[in-house]
């Protein structure tokens, strides 16, 4: 199987039990999470080799994060352990009905943010690998992390790896102008660009007509314009966009589109009653990369990615704990939810 490397921050996730608010919670559920780590876990679950690169503090919190990745079959050999910095944390308050979910970051000074770009030996890390996955979150952490991201992409391009980047715009980490100035130069080395219905506008200034994401209204057809504009301007061979239509925090409609081989494809559309939506975009990226590496057609790759991310909405935690067969069954129409005996 193909071997993919992903690079980014893994954090401690502290979530309120059930749908409690932070002001009322007397305990918090601990897990570990991060966009690129979630993609690595998905790839391992789908039978691929997956390595994760990050920098973590020495001590038991870093040990716990590494242990979680190993448990799900991810190679953590390239993880740097350092005395500088700390473990990043995020707090999650899950929304329900008309109350939105809320994320609070406590990640300033994280080890990955204070680690110099020169600490990563990318030619050694990427030698013999087939793919590299990154996101727009990592370069938002610090100038050093942004440089490390650029170095990883440049090395991967020289070595001929499939490169993918999820735009993953986070307004709590940086503003649109800074994001665009950092991300645009990276795109020359990106084969597969992934984003949601807001990312292209927030980061690249390319918007879909007749779309109002604040109200959950998405004009799916308008995203062909977005995808083709991105490919024409930046040269990315494939552009994939997830589309979320929100009736409430509890009920969403989910689909995706893909521009590949000059064909613009739309997936089937799922209606979901959400258990945990955090990590759904990463599940999409993991499913799409897995299917591309398996040699599937663009049509099959898109349907696999959307089905994988649909299932993620039913699973607590950031990681998508599903099998390839479960995803294929849903993509083929097996979404009734009947008990399997």
C-alpha cells in the first residue's frame, strides 16, 4: 500500500459531556486531535501506511498523544520530542438544535509553533513515500511552522510525491490577508487542493454565486466556477470542495464536488443527524487521498470521500473510526442504519 506523510499539530481535546455547555460542565472528556493527524488515522484505517510528523513536548502529555496515534496504526517515528513549548489544547462545546458548537483554542506557544523549520529533515522523512498531506492550519501557527510547511511541499515536489493541502481557514488563528499571503505561494507545489464552502473565499478571494453560508444556503452549481478558477490561477490538478447545508446544529445536509481530468463532478447528498461534526473535513480528505492512491476513478474517489466524511458525523471524537467496507456500503446506498447482525 502507498505510504503517506502528514504534518501538523496534534492537540489535547477537552470536550463537555454530551451537549453540556462549558459553564455547566463539571468534567471534560479527554482525547487527542488535529487535522493532519485525523487524515493519517483515516489512511491507516483504510489499509494504507501513514506517518505523522509533528513536534511535541517531552513528558506524559506528549506520550499520550503519540500513544493515541500508534493505537490507530499511525507511524510516529518522525515525531520530534523537545523541551521547548507545550501541548496545545482546545475546548469543545457541542451544539444542538439551533445552538452552534463552540471551539476555544489554548495553543499559543505550542511546541510545533516554536520549533525551527530546520529541525525537520524532509528529504529523509519523505524518501520512499508516495504522498504528503498538509493543511492551512499549520502555517497559521507561526512563521517557523509556515516555513516548515513550505519546505515539506518543496521537497515532496522534487521527490515526485502526490501533494495535498486542505485550506482549513481558521479565523481565530489569523486574518484573511495574512492567510492569503502565506498560502498562495504554497499552491505551486500542491496537486490536490481541498476546502469547504467558505475556504476559497476566505483564503483565495474566490466565491460561489448565490451562496450564503451564514444561513446554511449553498449553491452547489456555483462551485464549478470556484474549482475552475482555482485550477486556472494556481495550477492544482484536482480541486475538491465539501458542501455543508445546515438546517440546525443537529441536522445538516452533506455533499461534495471534485474537479479532476477537466470533469466537474457532484456527489450524492446525505442528510445527517449529527453526533460530532469536528473532523468531518479531515475525514473527507483522508477518504479522497486513500481512493486516489488506490487508483479509483474520480467519480468513485469523490463518492468514497463524501461517504467517509458522512459517517464521521456519527462518531464522537475527531478521528474517523470506520472501515473501507463500511464506507463502500454507504456509498453504494446502504445508509438505512438498520442493525447489522
